[in-house]
C-alpha cells in the first residue's frame, strides 16, 4: 500500500462516497470500480478496510501495518492501539489522528526492547520489491487457545472464505476435468503456527474438506445465473442440486455445525433418514469480490 492507501485503510467508517467527495486531501482518492471478471476475483476486497480493523480489535488490542508498494524505495508503517486511543481521549486530543512512519527497508531503529521480536521481521524486508505485514499484539487468551488447539478448524474455514482465489472460478472440482479452472490463480496462502518447537504449517490449497470443496464435488447438477442492476452492478450466483439418493443425503455435512433438532411429528420425514440435509439453513452464502463474507446469507 502507498502512504495514502494506508491512511485511507486506517480511517474509520470511510465509505466510497466520502472518499470521492471528501474535503480532506488524503481522502480524495476516489473508488474506481474494477473491470468485471468471473466470480469478481479482482483482489479489491480490502479497499475500505472496515473488516480489517474490526478483525484486528476483535482479536487483540494493537496492530502495526507495514507496507512497501512496488516501485518505491520507502516502507510505510502505522500503529493503531487501544492504549493510544485511551491516552488521547484522556488528554482531549484527536483520538483518530496518527502518524505514518516512512523509513528505509530493514531499519528497525525505532523498535523498542519490548517489541524486539519485530526486528527479525523487519530485517527480512531488505531486497523485497513489495510486501505488506500485519502484526497484531495483545491477543486475548481465548483467541490464543483457539489458534493453538483448533488449527485444523480455522485453516479449514479460511480455505472456505478464500476458496475461489485459491482454486479459480470453478473451485476445487475433482469430479470432472472439464470443470477445473484453466487459469489457476497464482495465490498461495500458507499458514504457519509457531506454538511449539515443531511449527505446524498448512497451505490452504491443500485443504480438502472445506465446505465449498464439499459442495462442489457432492452436487449432482448446478445452475449458474447472472443479474445486472440499473447501476451496472453485477451479481453472479450458483444453485447446486443435492438430491436424496440411495437412502442417503448428498448434501455434505458441516462437522462444525450442530444439526437442527428433528420434529418427531414431521410426516414428511423419510424412514431411516438421519435429520435433514440443508434443514432450515439459509439458501445462499454471499461473496464480495470473490471472498466469502462470514455470517452474511440470503434466506429467501
């Protein structure tokens, strides 16, 4: 990110409308709708930055953004923290005003002894053309325990969220060579957990049981559709057919979702069937610019 883009990421509740019409010089970088590509895999998922800040302060109490855009010599660095917000509020200062540090790659002279672990991260910058590093500190014990103990679960969820960036527009299809994406995206998301002497590592491309993979390969048929709005917006959708075949459901089970209770008085219940497939779950999951929006669905 450039210094201006990093500033825009940090501004709270900054919509595309205030960006385009803002009286602040740093916010006059108007939003340009990217060219449409299938599944909207345009990497424009983080332009407004709202989700990033929410995720950061849900997990911890401080974030350090370090970024160097392609073709520039400087590294841009910004720190946001709850502690600084509280100090500024007590001193009646502008809470949401901060300073972006511009420095040379590999320079960690500003890092204190309390943050010595950052020195090795910054030392790796030398020779890199571009990069972005997000360092979250002050992570709650609840989240630390989850990251340590449920590595397979949260990497599986990440593989679901970024499924089409990882596997291409047709997803991780294993049942037909004709459905496989011709031009696989050159995106590898490698997750490494350093919680013991033996780090755990997972490339999200290697996850085989995320829900999108299960949906795609269990479906007996699919129906794709596309709708355009009067404002030139484009919505693409996929309906997948999962019939009841040979005394079993073809709708895949999510191991992390508890099944809905079955009504004993339901006359339509099949003999021998264990619960319902989709049950009362929502029909559509929603993706924004190719990435799943968690907890956002369409029910009818």
